[in-house]
């Protein structure tokens, strides 16, 4: 069976196993665990002791507790990435065996935090840093010194300097033009 929150693919087997474990919790405790997980996704440190307390009634060992947190994280992140509606997500979670109350509780947390989760995921995705400034100056022997000032993924500002010959600069410009043309072609294909 295909699920939208799994990107239109099958549900992973490990997740199906954890759905059984999550079903042993009360829906209220699962909602609290989901909120702890969301807070972790949003940058707060994860409180594993609180998670263990919430899952104590379900009589799960430490490894199963971690796996349940991973399952909730997977569900919330993937549903956000694939823009799954609350009702659709609830139906899909019930289809894989999560009780209705549990699915509703998880979906309430999902809906309440969807915009924040999406924002965090967008900020984390496919980033190698943000370019702040490029400075090119003519150096000795007809070479050029290029300085790149950028923020790496942890927002720490870094600067790299390197030298380029005139031929290397021309090659770099030609390659950038090729990439620009390919991106424009792709944009046109996507519009059709």
C-alpha cells in the first residue's frame, strides 16, 4: 500500500513495528511525547528522561522508547515534507494500525506545529552555507585573488581565499553560464 506521508511509497517495516508499540501508550501521553519530539525538531534539546516517563506505562525498554521517538519524528517530518493534510494523515495512520485516538492526538500536534516544522525543514534542506560576499582583486603575476565570505550550515561566518588565473576565471564563467542555461530549461519544463 502506498502512503502520502511516506512520499507515495510503502510504509517502512520498522515503522509498522513501532506503531504497535505506540498503540500501547495512552493517547494523551502520546500527544505529550509528540510535543516533546516537535520541540526537539524545532531546536530544543530532547528530554529523553521525560520521554521514558511518558512511555513507562507501556512497559517499553530503552531501545523501544528511542524507536518510538524515531517513529514520531519520521511521521512528523515526512508528513510536513509532503504537505499531507491533517485528515489525510489521520486516515493513513489508522490504516497502518494506529488507533483513532492516537492518530487524532498526533495529528493535532502536527497541525499546531506544521508551519514551524516546515520552516525548520526548509532551512535545513540542501544547504552548504549562504554566501555573504565575494571580493575579487588583481594579485601578483596577473592572477586574481578571490575571497568568499559565507556562513556555514551552523551560521558561523567563514572566509576562504584562493587565486585564479585569467583562464580559470573564464572557464568558471562558462560553467556558470552552462548551469544557468540548464536551470532555465528545467524551469521551462516544470511550467509545462
